[in-house]
């Protein structure tokens, strides 16, 4: 009887679910988010966006457009950034002086002003080596670095990964004016592409508790053994930043708030205090932390042939792909099929031709665009750094 009562109580408790809707989630917040670093010796890219209510179902933050963004030096110098797409603001390479401190100044299109604290230049030491290790979980990208002057101690990394992909089907034909086809040229080839992704994780390392400023075998990325990224060739460019202790603490807290939440055993979210402030309304929260300094970087390539033979790529992107055969009744002997009929016979959703069809009758092989055209998610132009 005790067991029955216990089970009934347990079922009752599990069935009593109430949607919790805290005021913070429903508040119409629209705070400025500043992402990027002031870079010495290379171009600076600052991204501006706005927070959004998670209950709205929005997939991406809203970019902050038409702002005026400048880098200001403590001795009065000013460098303007040029607005680009998606809320990015870019400057040419700047040779900044270690004798000065620098800050970011922002004026939005509605006239509101924001500024970061003045920060010193923290130049990153060189990356000693970038390599990989084959593990049971996949391909682990590791980095080694050190500072001979013993003055960095706090590090951050991000990366851009590029990998080669193939479409599910290789299209030999291209449609002209929706009613005829011709062979593709080499420049129009859409079977072989390169896809580039930027890192989303916050990757940090510290040697503050060590006697020497050395970072050894820092994991930067882990690619599963069945990832399509490893199907042909994979490359990763890792950038290394030197941080102040305050910046490191900010990114550590940001990492906990964004990547280590989800179970009752994880740390509770904490308030973020960055170094960017609203000059128009001091009580308005601003999200971000601006750092300054030279960065260092390193790139490696990984060929599929150097990986274990048992690693087979899984390509869920092409789920649902198959060839649709379109037959034609009226055949032009000079072409093998009636090109005037292409527009009439194309089946909705299968607009991309693959090849001519001679059996069981004249026509075309077609498929869904995403199954054939790899430029829908990458570029068919080989990157300049590719080898």
C-alpha cells in the first residue's frame, strides 16, 4: 500500500507543471550589445546588435545599423570605423601606441551615445604551435603558447573554420531563361564548395596560478568523427588575444551564463558588468567588454586521408534528397529532348537540373536545389589561403 501511495504521489507531482514566466523574460528589453576588440596592427571589426525578448521567437539578434563608431586614444587621436553589413563596423589596420590607452565611442542613429572605459594595449604573444589529436570523441584541435616576459597570464581564443563540401548530386546543366539548358562552365560548377563558420564558444585559458606563463595543449575545438567537416579537407584559423584580469573575469562569467546553464547543478546566472556605458542614460545596461591589443594567429589543414578509415561522414543536410526523372513526349532530334518543354514539365520543388535522361525515355534528371547547389551554404570559389 505504501508503494502504491508513493507512486500515486509521484505521478501527481510530475503531472503538476506550471509555466513560469518571470518579469525579466517578458520585459521589452532592447539593450545595446557590443562585440569585438580594438586591434593594433590589423583591421578592427566591431559588431553592434540589440538584445531581444526570448519569448518573441526571434532567431537572431537585431543588428544596430547606421551608427557612428570611433576609436579614441587617451592623447586625443580618433579613428573612424566604416559601417558594413549586419551591424559590423570596420577600420583599416591601425598602428596603436603602447604608451596610450584606448576606448570605443558609439553614437547610434537615434543620437544616443555610448563609450567604453579607456583600456591599455595587451599584445598577445605568438602561438607556439597549433595541432590536432585523434581521440575517441573526434578530432581535437590543440594549441600551445607561452609568454617569455611572463606578463600575459590571461588568454582568449576564437577561430574561423573552413571545410570543403560536395553536393549530393553533381549538376552538369544550367537553366537558361527557364526554358532551355546548356552545359555548365567551370566557374558555374556547384558541386564543390567551401563553407566557413565562426566560433560561438568562449574559449579561455590562464597561467596565473603557474610559475611560468605557459599554456599547454589548450583545446580550441572538437570535431566529431562523423562530421561532414572532415569529409574532404578541413582548415582552422585560430586567433589569440591577451586579456587583462578584469576582462578575463568578465568572459569567465559570460561563459558560465551562456554555456554552463541548463541543469539544477549548474551555476545560477549572474549579472554581467562590462566596461561599456551609456553616456545618455547612465542607468541603461550595455552588454560587452572592449579590449585592445595586437592579436596573433595560426592556421592548420587536416586532410581526410590522414584520419582513421572508420570515420564516416554523416550529412544530415542532404536528408530527403532524391532524383526526380522528368520525361518528355515531344523530342527534338537535334538535342535529344524538347527544350521548349522544360518549363512546362519541371516538377515544383525540383527546379535544378542534374543531367539529361535517355532511359526509359528522353528528359531530365532534376532534384531539389539544396541537394544540387552547394553555393546555397558556401562558395564555389576556392579561398586564397587554401592549399
